[in-house]
C-alpha cells in the first residue's frame, strides 16, 4: 500500500511538473511573438495582422508602442522570454537536485510567479484603461502567469513564511544569477534578430518599385519657401511619433536646401484617428483630429507653422485646454480661435486633406510627395534632399557613404 501511495505521489508530481513546463513553453512562444511585434514596429510596420487585428478592440502594435512595454530600450517581451526559459531550466534542474533542495527551488519559483502575476495585473489594467486597446498576445501571457501562480499555489509552493525563510539561503540567489545569464542571452538574441530583420527590410525596400507620380492639389495648404522648381507636400499626424521625427528631418533638409537645390514645403493633414478619418479603422491617435483643427485655426490667423512646431513639441499634451494655452502663447485671437475649432469651414478643410490623401494612396504617416512623386516613412535629411534632386531637378545622386559619383539623368516626366 505504501509503495502504491509513493507511486501515485510521484505520478501526480510528474503530471503537474509537465503542466508547469507546458505553461512556460506557451509563455516563451507568446513572448517571442510579441518580441517580433516590437521589432516590426521599430522597422516601421504599424499594422496589426492575424489575431492582433481580428477586432477593432485588438492591437498588439499599440501595446508594443506603449512606454509601459519596455524598460529603457529593452522590450518587456524579451525579459519575458528570459523568465520563461529560466523557469523551464529550473524544472529540468530540480529533477537532478537532492530532495532537501527541491522545496527551496519551488518556493523561489513561487515567489517569481507572484511577481509575474502582479506585473500582469498592472499591464492589463494599463492596457484596458489607459491605451484603450487589448493585446491578444499580452492577454495570453496574463493567462500563463496567473495559471502558473495558481498551479504553484495548489501544490503548496506559494507560502509566504516558507518563501521568506527560503530567501535567507544561498540557493535562491544562485538561481537569480542564472536568471541574469538568461536575460543576457535573450537580449543578445533580440539584438541579432533585430539586425537580421533590419537587413531583410532594407533589402525589401531596395527591391520595391520606384515612386509613382500622383497629382496632389495644393489647395489651401500652408506653404513655406519660395521655390517654384521643387515642392514637397507632406501628409502628417500631430500625434504620430514618426511624423515628429520626420518633421525634424524635413526641417533640416529644408534649411540645407538653399545651398544647391531649394524646395518649398506644404503641409496636409491625415490624422490616424477614426474620429475624423473614415479610412482608419481604429482611433490610433485620439487627439490627432483636434490638433489638426487647432493648426487649421492657427493658419487662419497666419500662425500655422508656429502652431505646427508647438503641437509636435507637445504631442502628448493635446487636450482642449492645452490647445487653448498654445493659442494664447502665440497671441492668437482666442474667441476667434475657439469659434473656428467647431466651425464647418475648418472641418471641411480637414476633410478635404483626408480625402485627397486617401485618393493618392496615403495609408499611414508620414508620407510625402516631391513634385507629385510619392514617398513613405520618416526619411532622413540626406534621403529627402536626394529625392528632391532626382524627382524635381532631374539629378540622380548616390549616398556619399557608397563612394560613387553623382550622375545626371533626365528630369522625370510629369
């Protein structure tokens, strides 16, 4: 009878260890998928696909873009990969450890499961109430973390008194060192994967077709510069971080352009918000429409570019009161500004830009056109100037880094 009881105990122990291991494998898989979402986002892919895009409430990219999703420059998903791998290694090690050490290892895993569940609760709350989106991959990880905690609790590995006593022994600290090595390994793999994906993306961009010509009407768009030979028309979103980056690049290229090939710059609105843009399924940037209206109203008083700079500088502070304060700082006529914000004429201006953007193929921001030739993404100053040289002045250039001379080509036909 005693032998049968021992056999049953060992069998049950093996079963729940297998369940524990399977949970960690699922966590490792989901963390890996979420890591790839981060890499894709860094390479400019802002669209959700598969399960992440199955509902308007879902968005893995929105979660990946959140400041809560990383510590410094390291995505939380990478730390998750390190943690689940470490837990798996611990399960393997425990089978070869003397009986007296096994309880300590399980109690240490119990402590880590408590921390993991608390962090999952925090991220889930932030995702639901702050971001306004749900990340299916993240939700899967929350289930893994809470299931792991429940499993260890059921097996008696989550006892505060026992955990406290365990921390006074050297074994948990030795396990922590293994976790550090696991994290270093995960970070190294992440860096190599990003480098490889960047190389693939760069090759894909090189294979893409050349820009196509689209007729873009200037209309009432604000414009700066006096060049009649070259015009860069930008479609942008004041709450888009990539647009903020591109604005700086475009300003630098514009300031350098007077040296050889000057160009003018015009601005058009394409907020990535379903509140005013019917071509966007989700409200990715909930204050972008309001910021666009504020800039249109500032344009009515001759202060578009000043408002443009302020909005990008404070793109995380775009509430109604913030917009009013910015208008006051620019010495605008506030009653006139407020009246304009709800006027049909301003809404029509915004709608016209959005319709035109959609008609010429704009699907995301930033996007820009050089004399009608379309480009996408936050191109750097040198790339912008090369685009102007080739598609406005008919001078094909190559980057100085390539060490090849400039060559003359016929001007593109419009």
